[in-house]
């Protein structure tokens, strides 16, 4: 090989080595990229959760400072305190006004309660802010008579006792409902579901049997509590605009028509006398179609002498709808029949009714702001109409235990006036028509 060829050989070999090295480097980088890509989802999750933890710590650290500087401004305070899982100890804010006292010239303020909440810190929250209670579950048919003739009073008695000890009124919820009512009510003596019966004679017998069971249930309950409880939900949710005649097509209705409603009210009156007040309770009573079905039913019942004293408006609303004016309009309509109105299950979801999403730990501030403004508007309207509203009852007291954390899907909701640490939210301050005192 001559010198020229040798030179070329060296250049070729050197070039190849260089090319190969370059290729290897590039390939390695590619591997690094692609492996990053493969793990990007997991990594992001890890990083995010670390960031969340950091954010929570920072938030917690800043909190006392924020509280002392931002009090008085519901908008700036909004959204700050309410993330679930924040490592802040629940406590009762002793120095804030009592809701019940603030509204003492207007109407009673109530809240739904479970027997387990009659002791401990949460019991103190009820004692401070409400002068009326209602059993969230303990007085429903399945809780009181789980099997025929077997009455279980323990949980209900505990609530009666707690209300008495603390000078609170108690509402009864509910004598009749299609949910949380044991199946035995609707089975014939052979154990067959009454709704399946096709023989007219047997259907008639079933109807009698069901109405007899209803009467026995109501007599037992009303005689036991008539001296302790003045305000009674007699029937719950019997209207359903999309069912025939606007009547909910429940087993009660399928087996007895509207007779169960009539029997329930008459039996309650007989057992409890004129001192107890009897309500027909429903949700969505502001919606014109539903309201009018309810109105027509109640009017017809009153004309027949059925003893109905008032309408319970559940008022499970959300931060977007319905308009407050519609809620009041409906109450006025029933007042026109000489009836009382009670807001029986008030809460305000932070999600629109058809939304299934979940803010988790990050409920935006503007949501709390919107909620506060709407609660304020609602209570201003209630106050203006105090003559036709005898009580406003919340469905629970703190966001922590609201049923809306599990309905319609499991998620974080914040529909009430107190947060997960039992502290007053912007909505609380909006409701009492005041701003948080400066410190
Ligand atoms: C309805 C019932 C209440 C309660 C709520 C959800 O509004 O009237 O008893 O079950 O649903 O908690």
C-alpha cells in the first residue's frame, strides 16, 4: 500500500469510528428520551403529589397570617380553608355569632344530625348554632321498624334526649317515604311483592293490609314522640312530574293510589292531636311543573279535610340554580292556601346538578365566593318572607359529613356553612349578613 492509500485508509477508518460513536450517542439520547416518555405519567403523578404536599404545608404555614390580615373580606378568604385532608385540628369558633341567635326574630335555624354526633366537638357546633334538629336517618321507616312489629327506638330516642337537654326543637323526618322503607311493608301475607298481584280481589286485600301497616307504624311513632316533637314530615317525595298524573309511581302509589297520603295525615292527626304540625315534604318544589302538581294535590287534600299544615321544601340546590325568586314564588303559592313553609333540607352543592366532576383538594376560590353570594341572596329573601317561613333547616352542619360527598358520585363537595374543620366559611358570614370581624 502506497502512502497515499494508507492516508485514505486512516481517514476512512477514523471517519467510520467517528460516525459509529456519533450514532451511538444519538441512540443513547433517544433511549433516554423514550424511557422518559414511558415513565412520564408516573413521574408526573409522583411530582404532583409531592407538590401537593408542599403546597399544603405552605398553605398551612401561611394560614394564621392570612387569617389575621384578610378577615372581613369574604372574597379574599374564600377557598382558603376548605381543602379536605388539611392537617388542621377541627375546633369550635366560640367568638363568632350564633346562627340561631342572629335569626331569632325571623325563623328557627335547624340542622340534620346523626346520633353519633350528639357527643364530642361536633355536638358543640350544633349547640352553638342551631335551635332545631332533624334526624338525618334515625327516624326513617327502616330505622324505626326494620321488621314488622319490631320497633327500634334507640337512635331516635337519643336524638330526642339530646334536643331536650339542649333546649332545641326537633323535627320528625319522615313517617312515609318510598326510600329507606323496608320491603316487608309491600309484601302480602305469603311474602309475595304486592305490586306483582294481578287479581283485583287480592289487590284490594293488599291495599287494606298496606294501609293497616301504615296506620300502625304512624300510631306507634306519633304516640311515642308527640309531646317532644311538634313538626312532622308525614309524607316525603310523592310528586314526580314524569310519572303518570305527576304522582311518583312508588309501591305506595301503585298499591293504594293517593290513599296512603290521606291515611298518613289523618292517622298522624288522630294520634298526635292538633298541637303537632303536619308537612308534606319534597325536593325541587320551586320547579313550576312539580310545584303545580304538588299544589293541586295539596289543595285537593285540604278540600277533602285532610289535615296538612305546611309544605317542606327540601331545597337541595346548587351554586348555579334555581333562581332564588322561584323558591320564594313557590312558598308564596302554598302560603296562599293558608299553609306554613319550612326549608327542610337546605344545602348548596358547588357543582351544577348534571356535573359529575370533582375538585378534590383544589376547590377554586371563586366557587366559595359564588356560594357565599348566593347564600346571602337566599337568606335575604327568606328574611323578607319570614311571615310565610317558620324554619330553615340545613341538611347537616359541616361540609365534612354532608351526604353530597357521596351523591351523585363520591367526590369532595362543600355545600354547607361550616368547613371540614368546623370553621365558618365565607357563606356563613354572608348568611348572617355581616363580614368577619377584624382582629
Ligand atoms: C332526601 C331525603 C332525606 C335524605 C336526603 C339525602 O332529601 O328526604 O331524608 O335522605 O334525600 O340524604
